[in-house]
C-alpha cells in the first residue's frame, strides 16, 4: 500500500528558517512542499522518508531564500491492483460507498462492485446486501476490507479562483487521485459479516493470487 519513491528537486529555504540546523530546515521545506500532495502517476505523498544528497545552498537574487538541489525519498500511498486493504465506511450515496483511510477519503466503491443483489436505502442512506435469508448492512463507520481495482488520475491545472456570495472559495475541480475498490467477493465488506478465520483466509488467497500473477 505504501512505496518509497526517489525525487530530485530544487528546494527553497525561507530566511525565517535559518535559525534551524541546515539539515532540519531542508527536511521541513521538503515536507512543506510535498506532504499530503498528489504527484501525477506516483501517488499521494505522506512525508519525507530520508534525505539522500544535498548541494551547498545558494542565496537567490532578490528573495533571500536559499536554493538547494536535493535528492530524497518520499513515503507514498499507492496500493497495487488486487491488493486487499482495510478502511472505514465514511458515507454512502446512490452511486456507491466512500471509504475513510484516516489520511485520505479518496477511496470509492461503486455500487456495481458491491455484493450482488445490494440495494440502497434512502431512508437510512446505507447500502444493504439482500441475501437469501437476511439483510446485511454497509453501516457508516463500519470497518471493511476491500480490493483495489483501479486508479483515477486528474491533472489539476491552475484555474481562476471563484467565490460565492459569502466570500467562500468555490472548489469544483475533480480530485487529483482517486482509488476505485470493490467488495463483491466473499470475505470482503464489513468484517462483522464474516468470521475472523474467513477474513484471514480471503486475505491469504488474495496474496497468493498476486504472487502467482507476478511469477
């Protein structure tokens, strides 16, 4: 689910950071620039992992900022296709279910990828799996397992900032990076549905399938 990626970039350190040790100031500047940001076709950057190399700093003309050429590694969220991950149901709509991973909510399970014969309850705003003898609910805040199916990338180009009548910024751009998951296999979905042994067996089978595919 998490990977390390190596980046080379020109990092600027502001004058107000000069009282820090140089290495710490550089690390803080890298985190400020990359942490919680999406890099196209790489993933969601979580934080700086380590600093590999850095040049001597040069003061920029007219800015007072120190420019440093640095090479570093970032911890990045980017699950692979077929991976089974754990999350919490945040909310549901007629389109599907939004999953919360604590650090991001850009994980979506379309209704077509829920268990067969699932229906949406408008009264409770939840999805329900209608089995032969019972109704099983995808309740909000319920821990779930889901399978990663695909990624969606959107190149967010700079746009003119628009505000409503109250001065609030109107944000209508699509998310830069979204994960599409599924819960239509045995063992997936709310963990309360399945015994502990069944969940562990499903996770092991999924891991074996990925190993066979890689071979």
